[in-house]
C-alpha cells in the first residue's frame, strides 16, 4: 500500500482573479484536498495589476462560472477579507468563506475592503458577524496572517496563485495543472 501523499498547500489572496479561477476548480480537480493558506499578496511584494477583462471574462465563461463583474476600485484592498479568511481557517471554514468572498468580488463586483461585503461572505458559511469582527480584531489572527505570508516567502512563493506539493512549488496561471502533474509524478 502506497503512503498517502502530503497535503498540498494552496496560497491565495482574495483580490486575485487568478486565485479565484484556481479556487473554483481546486477541490474538484486536485486528487488530494489542499490546505487553503490565505496570504496577503502585498506582503509578498505583489501588486495586482488591472486584469485583461476580456481574457478573464473568457476564462470565467470557459469554466462555467457566473458572469464576471470586477470590483470598481483596482487594485482591491483585501486586508480585512484576508484577516477574515485567516479567522475562518481557524474555525474550519476557510474554503467556504474564501469561495463566498471570491464570488462577492468577481461575480458580484463587490469591494472586499467593505465590512458589509466581508460579513455577507462570512454569513454565507454560517459565521456570525459579531464573532467574525471580534476574531479579526485579535492580535493572534493578525499574527497568523503574517506568519502565513512568511511561510509562503520561505516556500519560494513569488506569484499567486501558488500550490506547494512537498518541496515543489507551482505558481501562476497554470499552477493547478502543474500541481496535478506533480502529485501524479509522486505516486
């Protein structure tokens, strides 16, 4: 009997359209459920450039997702949303919250720096607004988000989305396909 593969790590920022596209597919296509690790792209030195709307629209359509509606302000300010993602991870809701927040941003065109938008995404996965606001105000959640960024930097993450499989890192537009291949090669 072959040993179970190590759990991959999916590094993402909720303000990244590329991360959104991978997030919508990763649970169904990656043969091992990954750990979802929210990281601030700005901590990694990344700036989310204005995406090619037509190319992104076509990718969204190809994946069969809801029609694309980007937030009005760009680049998105995601610190609050990412603190909530970090809190959600602690309470076992990282995937549900992150998908809800991605959909608010890229299918709803909503601003993730807006507290109401973030709380709507949290409520969609049964996280109480009071608990969320109290949780994100703690030093331990801020520290955990910072530590996640340091973990990503130590792993060699230089762009998002990124998926770590053991000692290998796959980043960018084709990270999911490359990670699938990397997992297959390990078997």
